[in-house]
């Protein structure tokens, strides 16, 4: 069933309320961690989005789960509002938008680092320091393994790609060989 709801409005409102409460950084970290935990488990969303359960029961669950977990009543009320408005199925989209808005407000850039092998903490920290200096921002790093790189890395920050790997080098050499071949003919 199609649900009409302005995901951006919920995310923006949450962000503005957390700024008023001086709780944006903590709220950002809370929702970032919650989002990661819920990547493969929709139990929480399924429960709170279930139309057959009475809202008071959902509100009680929200209170029992989050009263000791978060210090912000705004976050608890946010959960209750999206339950009340029957838009909890959109929770992941709302939170993803909130994270983007909060990162913009907090001057945090998200970097995705792809490498052929798993990076250790020292390597990740070096990338983080380099990128923080380059972009004059705090950096949130996600690491991914991409065997097609053969060796080296590829970093995506916003719309920019920083790349240094054998796969790219081989591709460039192939292009040079093709260009040289066209010149000789």
C-alpha cells in the first residue's frame, strides 16, 4: 500500500528539535548506531508498524526500551509521533535522511573506502586524518572490500573519487596502448 508522507519533513523536524535541545551530536550517534543494528533486522520496525496492535501498547514498548537508553525526550517523542501518524514503515528512510541532514549540520563528511583487503585500525585512522585535513571536516568512514581493485584503494566522498590501485593503473595502461595503436595506423 502506498503511504504518502514527507520523509524529509520528519527528518528535518527531528534535526531541528535536537538542535534546540543541544542534543544533535548525541542524537546523530544514537540513530547512526540504531540504523546499523537494524540493517538486517526489521523486528523493531515490524512491531511498531503493525496496524493491528493498539498504539498505547506500542507507546509502552517505546518507553520501556528507550527511557533508560536515551536522555532525550525528543527522541522518544519522535518514535511516538511516527507511530501515531502510522508512518513507521518509513522509519529507515526517515533516519537515513536525518543522518544526512545531521552530518551536514555537524560538518561531518561520509567517506566510503574500498580496498582489496581488510584495513586495520591504523590504516583507517591515517585515511581519516588525511581526509579530515583535505576536506576540513570530521570524517565518518565506512570500509568495504572490493577484490576487483587487486591492490590499493578507492575512496568516495560526496561526488569525488580518490583512487590508487592496480585495476585503475591497468585500465589507464590499456587506454594508452589503444591510443598509441591508433596513432601508428
